[in-house]
C-alpha cells in the first residue's frame, strides 16, 4: 500500500459516509434525499478527507507511542517523516474546508470549519486532557449527522440522532480509556483521575442517556411504528454499559455496532 494512503487510512471513512447518507435520508424523510445527491456526494468526500487528515495528525502526535503500539504505521516505521505527517494532516483539513465552499451554504461551511478547528485542537491540545478530549471526539461524531441534515436543508431533523451519537460516543471514549489505562501514561484520562470503577459508572450513564434520548421520537410521534426497531440497539447499549466493568474492549465494540443498528432504526422510522 502507498505510504500516504496508509497514513490517511481512508477506509476508516466508510463509517462517516454511512453516517452522512443515513442522516440525509432521515432528515429528508426518505427518498427526497436523492434530490440533493450532489451535495450528499460532496459531503461524503469531505468526511473521508477530514477523517484522513485526523488520522495523519494522530500519527504525528502519537509518533513515540506508536513505536510500540503500532510500529507498522508509516511514521514509526520511518517511511514518512513526522513533519510530513503533520503537513499532510493540515493540508487534508484545509482541503475539506475548501471543498465545503462548493456547498454555497453557510451552515454546511460552518459545520465543516468548526469540525476542522476541533480536530486540530483535539490532536494538538485536548487529546492529553482526558474527558475534554472524549467530549470533543463525540462532538465530531455528532457533527457528521448534523452535516448530513444540513445538506438536505433540515438540520433539525438530525438533532436527536446527533445528540444520541454524542452521548453514546462519550461513553465509548471513556470505555476505551479504561481499556488503555496501562498504555496511557502521561495522559490525564478520566479513569486515571477518578479510578476505573467510577469512570465505568460515568460511561454507563452516558450510554443509558443515549438510550433515553432515542425514545423521544417515538413518544412525540416523529417517526412511525417501524422505529420501534430502536429497541434492538437500545438493548445493545444497555448490554455495553453492563459489561464495560468486566470487558471494556467488548463493551466499546458493542456500542459501535449498536450505533450502526440505531442508524438503521432511524431510517426505518421515516418510511
């Protein structure tokens, strides 16, 4: 594989693309989303480039840690110099902003610009500050769904989905910090600050808060009867909150799949 493709890890953008397409479909009440197909394609390209830029910045920041944890990556393996990884990441984020200008829509442009600023702040400053970094990553995840709604002119239609994504991803990020406690020396993560058990309780609260928020569209009648399928991912989130105390790795993976299942439930809700 080309060393720069390896650095950007563009394949990781698949989840972002799914998020854009699903949120656009939900916000546009189904098939109407295809009326904005050019904007949706542009948003997908921007998300892939944006995530690639974040990966490059991550490899620059974690260059010393990755010598042990990910020695095969381009920077620790010596195939790419650290400064070149930094330049690549910054250029990718700049490209994402420039492409966003093609939307000719202030809201879409603001969402992309804000995401790029947050990504830079996270990788260069906030990553080492534990819970603040967890919230930042979760906010970036929620921003994907807001962008999907914005490109079809109905950002309000994705507020619940974005909020749910933020809540459960805060829980998932805390769970990942619990899993990585031994290798996170030098970082002020929540588990290191308050202990593994208390951090686990906080993560579980965020998971369950996401479950509570997911019920809102059904109560308000926003979505149809097929939205009842949300019970499946909700059970998965509850399971993730239960097992995180004994198996953090399995917990955060369960939460990841539960979020994808929740996307499907939201899409069924607009049918």
